[in-house]
C-alpha cells in the first residue's frame, strides 16, 4: 500500500494494470485483483486522486467553484482544505489540513483513523477562532459538503467554493502540499502508529510554515508571508 501510494503521487495516470506492471518490475509479487482492491481501499483512481474520504453525498448541497480567473494575492482571501491518506505500519490514517491559498501557510490540521466528519470540523473550528477568509474552497467530499461543515463556514461570513467533480487541479496548492509532506517526511521514515505519525507530521508542518522556502514566495517561508502582510503570528 505504501508503494502504491508513492507511485500514485509520481504517476497519477497509472491504472491498476500499469501499477501491477511497475510492482512486478520491482520484484513485488501481487495479482491484479489485490492491486485493484488496495487502490479502492485507498481511494486511488487513474488520472486524478479521489480519496474515499472525499466520496460525495448526493443529499448534500454542492456549491459552485468561485476561484476560476480570480486573482488571489493576499492572505485570508481564500482558504482551502483537503484530506489525504497517511500510511503507517499495518494500516493508514487520514490527514486533513486547512491552508491559506496566497501564502501557502498551513493554518490547522488533524489526524484521524476514521472517515467521520468530526476531525475536519475540529481543524476548521481551530482556525476560525482567530479569523476567517472571504472564500473557503474544498472538493465535493461528503465531509466538506455536510451541513455542519458548510454551516460553520457561512456563519463565519465566508463563501463556500467547491472543485468540479474529479478536478483535483482546482485545489492544486494543497495537492502540492500533500506531495511535499509525503516525500519529505512520511516516506523517509517508517511510521509505526498514529502517535508517531502525529509527531513526525507535526514537526514537518512546523518546518514547512516557518523554515521551508518557496520559489513562488520569493524564497520566503509561508509563515513569513502570512505574518508579514497581516501582522499575525505564524
């Protein structure tokens, strides 16, 4: 499962057949049915990533995508949130993060071993205590379309925006965040359990916000940009 996750990040266009060929070239013995089953378990699909945590609920309202052709050039103009899969020994956890779009600053995050909406709401409430954006963008996953989640966003005075179905590039900056997290932290270590994952990923997010330079931010760290433009502590 860990190797499938690595390959999917590197080659998101791989389907189960190509994944199987790649595994066999590396000497990993597996059948196609097993590869397909594990890909479904982790929510992987060729061309775009569609986690099970983002499965839509047809009874929930879906909001239009508001970011197309929008110039996003200041902190707290747009926030976004997403969920990703984090492998640990013998299983996996789910990680949600809320990020400021303009500065790439990670505002809050939570880890969970279930797909319940609760950990997403915890991450949202943690950051809404200190402010709110003009627009909050997510995918169409059932956690993000739930009345509890969207109600809190609207109560804070923000507008809800949601990616088009299957269009992970609509939320591209947080997708890049997950890629960096996995290659710079998760895949460099064997994470035995959720406690270790919480510690390692927390350390990496602190490094990412305060130290890690971004070329798109003129070499500054996300926390510097978020703090300097608004006089807020990163």
